[in-house]
């Protein structure tokens, strides 16, 4: 497992942008698929975006065209660039990792809050 630390959350107006960062410590970051989840109050946790060790990406439909996930292996960091933010994007955002080929994410950060005001 890797240890994960998110940063970059905050309060932003509708239509604004934020970039979340997640730094991983431990070994073999480049061998982990990385993901961003979010959870709003009273709602289930939702997988927002994934980036594989090869750089392939996938997004939930509600953020396609607005969010971009990327990674810099040399810095053990994964990013989530969020643009055209909407109030419904308000949630705690969590970074997650899994070894390439594993089924489930098994390493989690503590989360960072994103609040979008209308």
C-alpha cells in the first residue's frame, strides 16, 4: 500500500476552477492505478476519475469535459483539474490507489473538501 495526502480543496464560485493534488509516499507509485472519489453529505461515494499506470483515463459522465486527471510519476503525484464547477460538485474528494491489475482501490487519503457556491 501507499500513503496518500490530498490538498487543493476549498471554496469556489460556480464556474470556477480548482486543482486537487495527491502525493503518494511509499514504494512503487508508478505501479499503481490512481483514482479520485467524492462523497457528498447523504450520498454514496462516487468514483470520479481514474488514471492507469499507462496513462489511460476514465471519467464519470457528470464530469466529462470539465475534469482532467493526470499524474507525474517523478513527483509521486496525481492531480484532478476541475473546471466549470457546479454546486453539485460539492463534496469531500478522496485520492485512492490500487496496484495495477487489482480489482479494488485499497489505499485512501484523508480527503479534501470542495465547496462550490451558487
